[in-house]
C-alpha cells in the first residue's frame, strides 16, 4: 500500500479511493472494506507514533529528563548523575522561565529524589527542593488556568469555582513568590480580571509583561498579551479610559516584539484597535504611521477593505468628511459583517455631525436589519451595537436647547453597558 500510494500521489489525478487501491493490491479479489481499514491502520500507526515521538522529544530538556528516568530505573547511578547534571546546566542556560520551565524543574527534582532513595540514603534527600519546585509549578499553572477561566466566564456567562485559586493567591503572598515572573504575571492577570476596578493590578501586569516578555515562548506570551489587552478593552467599552495608555503600550511592545503577529501576519482587529486608541488619544500622527507601516502585515483577504476603513476613520478624526465619505461608500455593501457594521457606525457619526438627518434615518433602518440578520454571528457584540442604535435615535430626537433632558440622556448613556463607542456619545452630550 505504501509503495502504491508513494507513486500514485504524484500523478495529476491520483487513484486513491479505497476500492481503487484495493484492486491494485488484490487484483483477483472482491473489495473488502474491513481489510482496507485494517491495512490503513497498520500503515498509519507507525506514522502517528512518530508524530508523538517528535512532540515528546522536540525539547532537549524533556529528552534529558526522560533519559534520567531510564538510567534511574536501571540503577545506573553514574550515568544518572552525569545526565542530571547536564539537564540542570541545559535548563539554566535557557533564557526561558515560563510555566514549562518550572514543570521540568519539578520533574528533574523528583527524579533526583527517587535516585537518592535507591541508594539507601533516605536522610540525604532533596525533598525540600522537590516540594518547592512542585509549589512553583502548581501555582504557576493553576493561576494560568484560572486566568483563562475568568476570561471565558466573562464572555459566556459561565460560573466557575475559584475557591482553590483564592487559596493559591494567599500562599503566593505568604511564601513571597512574586519575584518569580511566571507566578507574578499570572497572579496580576488573575487579580486584574477579578477586580477590574483596582487599576494597580493591571499596571503591575503591564509592567511585568513589558519587562519579562523574553522569558516566555512567543506562544505563551501571546496568550498573556491577549488576556491583558482584552481586560483593558472590556474596561474601555464600559467607559473607563484610565487603561488606554497601558493598552497602547501593550499593543506597541507586542507588535514590535512580534508577539502579536501570527506567522508575520497582524490581526485586522488588533490593527483597528491600535488605530482607534491612537485616534482617541489624539495621537493622529501615530495612527497614520500604523496605517502606512502595518497595513502590509494584514492578511491579504482583508487588507484592502481594512485599509480603506482605517483611512476613512483617520480622515474623520481630522474632520475631513468628504475624504472619509468617499472611502466609506466603497465599503457600505461589503460582505464582511464587521467591516459592514463599522462602516455604518462611522457613516452614522458623520451624518449626525453634519446634520444629514434624512440620510441618517435611512442608515439606521438598514443598520437594524443587518443586526437582526447577523445576531448569532455577532454574539455578545450584538448588544453593544443595538445600544448604539438605541442611543443614536435618542440623540437625534433630543431637543438641543433642553439642557435638563441633555443631562439626563448623558447620565443614562454613562450608566448603560455596553455601548459601542460610548465616548462619542459623551462627547456629543457634554
């Protein structure tokens, strides 16, 4: 079967259906599906085993720890000792101090303990080191997992039990372990999500990320960056502006260090968030630099539309309405639901600011229909967009000379969660 497939897969129209392969292997027999499934299993099993082997031993430290275990189980003390020493040196030479580093450290300490008991010298063990390394590994991974749980809980309204992690928080403080970056990052990430009103936790998280990014793999650091960014975005969408400078700093360092890139591709959502924050903080030149320098990093399928929308937003921020409208009219019928909705929102703001109320009324009606059709796709964003339309209508109907009514609407906007681009409403009503 392997010899047949090796040749046939190079053909322009390979014959690889089960019946076709069977007829080549057993030309004088009737097709038997059970025989084919058995052959396929025999052929793929060594391949799957090789995939597993590659994964298990792609890290040198993992291979050395496995070798330590093999020597220890065979009571080859001399080889065990030299391999354990080599493992320690390899571990220390690595720049990484992430969660996997601490897990490996615990496994190595454990192997050294087992080896010491085999020699019959139970009084000369490293149990203290084993316990300490186990605590650090467990605290790191338990805090890490709890950060994911909190993030998931905030989106899907699922209640998780955090009783154990609250005890972990106490133990980390009692044992004074915050000097360990892998613990401190997840410690502050958890607390920043758990207590979003206490800004000091978020600032500590931001400082740890910027300082210790190189101690983690790009994969793990990217996960932490995204958690931190989502914390700040959630607070921003709820009307908090205190985290915006920290959020901008995270975006900048994340892109500069390629942490927020995936195979050298920048997410269009990250790109747009960066521009939105730069414009909100009136860093207009920086927003233009992002558009000029980072557009090339976008996925090709979304590059042109994302660029056009972002450039329109840039012109809007400079009150260059005609330039913005020219770009937005090219996008208003776009099939991408997020580009479509964002275009409608930006058009709404321009129509309102230019007092084009007839055009705005037509646009709002179209906007409502889009939200109704795309509710499942939009998920929890749907409420935010729906509230935007609701308060846009109230804003249009407001008597501009009725100051008490304006004040009441302002207070209502500030107390409503979530509203897309809440700060725009506040600016119009202030």
